[in-house]
């Protein structure tokens, strides 16, 4: 197949953002994806994008459809002890979330990309990363080899590139599951509801005028079959309903159990391989941070590759440190939020979580600090 400057493995938000930015800057790249284009454009994933990420995509001409179609959220509400507590973070930060499912962003980024891409590849193997890298792979046309200067591993938690980085991996298991649900039902509120209840956490997230995302805390050993539609709605009503806020039912079109765990590699590069997104770190969907971290990594990595071809390697040299600063801030936030959401079987620890929540709702200073990282506002993590 020949030579290119960067081979990107994985066409998720990280890989596609990186590919678009490199192509715009005149850096040659080949994008490899094991799934078909139709599959990645339909695979349901997270849907909250922080405003800083949207503005960066907009700056590079990659957010037109997103800005045209995505609803914006600037507040949410906690529901606990039978009451609703609104939290207006746009008033505290001036920023908001854009509600845009990952598959829609992927669809936009694929459509925008004008470089070379191969879908449906397998047997991807990396070679000679310390000297003159090349990548071999197979697709319907046969076996291929592509020589390059760098490889970007953007193929996620189950991809092949992570294994090429000799990193220490820090892991955390929350010991719970979330039952992820999509209902063909109009939203029961304008935005997000976090239900904190003795029977377990629940969440409501408006997606479209006719589709709503729900989550229910469950056992990590549960399966879809353990949750009949009747049981789902019983629990949603119990955990989310307050006197002046009912839950609207509808057919359930998705039902899957998520294992809630995190990991972080202590390095995101090795020789001429650089990782981005979930190849390097995974954060459970508690704080809706995963897609935002993928965009953050790809922006930094694109900057580093472009600077390299201009004779400056300082950004690539600092890549891991620059990424992991935000990663660990988001991990800490998700742990803090998990304590609030899920409580503890230990009565003492459970009351501590409730005390934190009351302080958050009763102190503007506490609310400002929370809102700042909830929206990812700070640039100096």
C-alpha cells in the first residue's frame, strides 16, 4: 500500500477527530477501523459533550450539524427524600452541555474526513515502533503493509494497540452495574434527573422529543433477562418520581447492563506509538466524561504531530502529562459523584455522602467548585 505519515487505528471520536485535524493540516494519515462504517455510525454510546469540546470542534469546522441539531442543557436536578433540587450550572459557569449521541458525532466526523480510511480490517499488527514503524493488516482485498512515522492507537479498551505500551495500569471496580435503557417515550423533564434512593440510583436523560435515556443501578452480575419491562418501570417510578414530577412510560428499545469500572495507564506513548481515548484510560459513565476525554486527547495529539513536522517535539514529549492531568481530575470527580449517587451499605459512610450532597446544594462556593469540573471548564487541569 505504500507510506503515510501517521496510521490511526480506530474510528471512534478520538481517531476520527485526530484524522480530520491531521488531514486539514496537510499531514498524511491512514485510518483503520475493524468495524464497518454502517456499524460505527449506528452503535449507541454516550451523548453529553462539554462546551469547551464543542467549541474546539467548531473551530476546526467539525461541529456544524452538532450546533444545528443538539439540544443544550444548563441545569439538572437531584431527586431524593421525595423532593426535587434544581442545580443551574450555566448560571455558575456560563457553559452548558450539548446533548449529541456519540454515533451522531461519529457520523459527522466520517462525513467530514477527506483522507484515506479502511473499514472492516483485521489482524492489525504494529512493527518496528522504535525505528521505522509499519503496520500490517488484512481486509477483503487481502494482506497489506503501510510504512509510517507514527501510529496513533485510538481503538479503545478492546483494541490491539494498548498491548504495545509497557505501562502500569491503575484499575478501580465500583462493584455495581448500571442498567442502560432507551425508551420510546417523551422526556419526563427538560434535562437530566439524578435519583438518589434507598433502592438504588436512577437517572433520566432527555435525548430527543420522543426518546429518553434511563439508567438504573443494579447488580454487576445482572443480565438483561433479569429486568422485565414491568420491573424496569416499577423501579424507575420508585426511584425518580416526586409529587410534582412523574415518569412517562413507553416501549423499551434498548436494555443492557454496564459494568462500572475505570482504568488509567501511567503512560500514553511508547517509542512512536501514541494512545488516545479509551485505549489509554476508561472512566465509567457516572460523570459523562469519556467522549470528552477522547476529544481532549485527540486535540493534543494532533497538535503534537503537526508541531513535529514543523520541527518541534515538545508537545509530543509532554503528551502523557498533558492528557493525564485532566484524566485524573475527571476520575476523581466521577468517584466523588459515585459516592453521592450510590451511597454506601455502611450507615456512617452513607450519611457522609448525604452531608456532601446537602453542602453542595446549600453552599454557592461548593456549587461553583462542582460546576467547574462538571462542565470541564478549567483549562489548567
